[in-house]
C-alpha cells in the first residue's frame, strides 16, 4: 500500500522538514528606526499571548558585521585593553610614537527600520501586527483594509544568504595597517571568559536571537564556542555562538530587574 504524505505522522514530517501548510509567507514590516528588536519582542509576546504563536514561523532582523578601528593616544587609552571575541587590542608605533589600536566588530541592522516576518497573514494576525507599538506599516499595504503583498521566499533566502556571505568575510584578522609607517609591536592578552557548562541556561546577547534564553548543548573550550539550543515559535533552534555572545542567565536576578 502506498502512503500519501498526509498519512505520515507529525514527527516524520518534522524530521523530513515537510510542511503541509503552505500559507506561511514572508512579509516586510516597517518600524520606528532603532526599535527593531523591541518590536520583535512585542510581536512575539502579543501573538503568543493571544494564542496565535503557531501562525508565526520566523521573525528576524537582518544584521551585518561592522568593523571599527580606532587609534588611542596613551593619555586617552582605557585602563583595560584586553582582547575579546570581537575586540583586538594592539600596541603600535606610528611615525616613532607609541599608540594603541583597537579593532572591533559590531553587529548592526543592515536595513534600519525594517524587520522580516514569516507568517500566516490572517485578518487577526494582520490586525495585531499593524497595531503593535512602534510598527508603522507593512510593505505592500496601502492601508484602507488592503492586506500586504508577500515577498517571494526565494528572494528573502537569497538576501539572507548574500548577507551571511559578506558577514563571513569580516574578521579581526583582516589587514588593518592602512596607515603608513605603522608597526605592530605587541598584541594584548585575552580577557578571561566565564566558565560555561553543558546544560547551563544562558542568555543570547548577539545575533538575530538577541535576548532569547537557551540551554548549552555542547562546548568547545579550545575555540571558546558553545552550541546552544532554544525554542523559537514551537521549534528547537541550534546555534554555535562565541562565549562573548552569551552570558549566564539568572532567572531570579532578571525578575528583580
């Protein structure tokens, strides 16, 4: 007897990444610039609170890596000049004068004022999203009860893939001797990082999932990388993050704050 896809159980469908519900589509939401992460949290809380969490399958900011290089005079340099996962300090000599160079990689929103949402755009979802604080609209909707136009998934996935490829090229090890007569005379020591353990709860403080609470599934002490797992709209997500991208999570301390 031949089995149709609809006869397969939900676990197998999940393992095969087969989704019989093709109504989830991508949309672009416009928000007050600088409040993108807050809007994401508000939408998640609102939809989950109304019992519509299953109508939303993805919600993200597309972030880029920004490299910053700053040279300090000895009198201007901070007390602590230790290396971190995304920060490199060097003692340099410029035209015979000793100075300090700090190279940082920061996360920035590639599209200020926009977030990307994949959802089943029912009347209820559309109403809740457009009435979320600091949401200014949805691309493709003129208002007047006109629903937004979805963006083809292949365009969104290409946008994400192209951005990921550019992010991979940004590193602290890129050549930074753009000035003439600059000589690196010393690389600074690395700052001590927290000791993380498997099964420890942590808070993600970087990447698209900023603010999510996760569990450490695996640790690579040599690379200072933790594999974390967390639930996002009913699905278990896995990420490899540098130790500097997570911090110990204390639920009681969070509640007090």
